[in-house]
């Protein structure tokens, strides 16, 4: 457990950047620090690994006072990811990943094994280990920056606005990656952000700061339902999606049944299913409803002309969400990625369970933002055209 007691930072001139804050963070939690510029969130984060020295107060990790530890040794025990990534340009990706293990004098065999293990976690090929940072895209470099913080098997990972400079889609992808890694590895993540959507999506608890003080420290749901004061209410925004629908919190509450075709089917059989179900997208599944890919009308037309099998025609790169994902995150994903639908899978992210579509989210979004009635028929009897595709994914 990480315990922060009466932590204070006063800079020369008397400016109090952090003002007597106290928090208890349990092992394995994902904590987001958020606040306006100058609120003290980054200063609080950097005092944990003593990049900034506290003026007063105590920080302890499993009962050990970090202010009494050697700061260099402390930093080797705590992962750290910053917005600028900080990869060494003259080092290969492998050398960057195992930088801290090298300082800890790991064997070459153990370092090589760890580098191969970590690059697989972020869906990059092993061949990238021999490349240099300049040969990777910004998003790929950021992935390496994330796994480098995990290389020395530290229990606490600090992240200081790591995705602030990335485009929305890359940022969304990396948010998913970080959350998946945190849950899979059981590490304690402490994340600084200025984006409330990002905090809600990632964090188990959010620490909202203002003028160096903690204004509210609670779960995202509790903060959305019960903001502590007007500052919090204004900070999170009055129109945050889904916050006023406690009966619809996860994608399970809003998903519909997807239309599927077995991977052993023919393209002609896929066309038949499309016609019968009146849809333009089919999800391809294997044994036990394992999600393998999808087909749309254009895919099938091209496959038929080229006389291909279904398995060689389907698209395998498919964005998916887990059944326990927050509904508001799926709304943002659909809008950011400009996709029509997102398949819902089980917690192992393999079995297809449901489907979230633009159409079946329309009423939810309308109700949440504008309070419109869910009845889509106007007084003149005309059906709202935005709902016409409700049966299509």
C-alpha cells in the first residue's frame, strides 16, 4: 500500500504547490490525479519518486518511508512514464526496454527474455527490438515507453500525462492498452491527466485537486453521481454522457445480439445470412463463439469475384470492448474512431457476447444530453431518420 500523509510542497517565494494532502492507495489500484493547471497534481506525483523533494509530510510504501530511502534506488523500484517518452535515440528498442534491469545488473538472458515478453504485450513484433526509436511511429514509441516502465517488475508505475501529445485514435488505443496491462499485471498505476474522460475511463479512483488541495477522492461513479461541490460539478461538466443513467453503466446494459457466421461457412452462405437478417456486417466466429473477425458487403463482393474462401476474405483487425467496460467509454470510442459498431466480448476478450452500435446508443445519448423522449415518432407520424438503421450493425 502507498500512504501519503500531510504532504506539502512549498517553493521559494512561499508558493504552496501541494497543501497538506493525505491519501491511501491500495496495491493494484489505478489512481488518476486530475485538476486545472497549477493544481499540484504533477508535483504530488513527482514527490512519490522524489523527482521533487517534499517540504513536509510523509510518503510510505508498505510501511517504508520513501524520504529516508536513497532516491536513485527508489526510482529504480518505481516505473515512470512521461509525455515526452524519453527513449534514448542512440539505443535500440531492446536496450531502451531493459535500461533499468541493466542498472540492476540482470543477466543478459533474463534481459533478453523480458524484452521479448514485454514487446509481445503491446502487440509489436520481436523484430522491432533491434530497431531504433526514430524508426517507430509516435504511438509505437509510446508503447515502448509504457512497457519500459514495467521491465524491472516494479509494483508502482507513475504516468505523467503520457498521451497528451498523441492524436485521439492513438491515444484511445493506448488508454485501452494501459488499462489492460494494469489489470493483467496487478500493478499500482498513478496517472496524471487533465482530461476527465481519460480519468473516468482508466481509474478505479480519481483524485481531483485544486490549489494544491484534494477536493474529492472517490470512484468515478461516485464523483459523477455525487460531486463534492460546485468546483467538481463544473470541472466534470454538466453534460457528461451517461452519468444520469445509473441503470445503464456498462456495455452489457445496452448491447444487442450480433449476427454471426461460422468461420467454416462459405461466402454464399454468408450472403444468405445477410439477406435473412437484413444486415450489412457479419461477425465471424469459431468454436465456442470465439470472435475471429468480420465481413461487410464489400468484403464479400471482393471475395466472391476473387473466388476466395470466407476465412481468407474476412477482416481480422477488429476493435472490441469487454462486457464490463463503461458504456460512456464505448460512446466516445464510436465517435472518435468513426465506427458503426463495436463487438462486446467476455472478460478474456475472446468470446463474442453482444454488440454496441451507433443506432442503439442514439436514445441513450439523447436522453443523457438533452433529455429528449425515447419515442422516435414525431407528431406528423414521420420516423426520425437517425433511427432507421436500428436493426443493422
